[in-house]
């Protein structure tokens, strides 16, 4: 690699994002659609625990995903979009 940088595939970055989102308390990633990269942005699909404060949890997911990608892949997304697909009891 002439420029000294490696390339990490969008699929790997999406898996990192899904793993990071699942670390947030009250969140479960959806197995089928966990996360995907759209250009320099991330879309994360989650299931949130019943009774959780969704705006707070979504903010925590956004921060965790951005920090995790920066740490693991030296790549900070321009945006992290959190999609709440379901609420789980």
C-alpha cells in the first residue's frame, strides 16, 4: 500500500458499529440489519428496552459508535443515525 494506510471494508466497519451499539445499556442490535455504512455515515438498527429513555439511549449509541470506530479503525463517521426498530420487554 503506497500511502501507508490500510483500507477497512464498509462491512467490517458496520460490524464494529453494531458491536459498539450493543455495548450500550438498554440496547440490542437487530441481527438481520445491525448496522450499515452509507458513505461516511453509519446507520445502526437497535431494539431498546421497554422504559428506556430513547433520546438518551440514542445519544449514547451515537457517541459509542463514533468513539469505537475512531479507536478501532481510525475512522470517525460524519454522522451516526440510530433507528429504533422495536421495544423489548
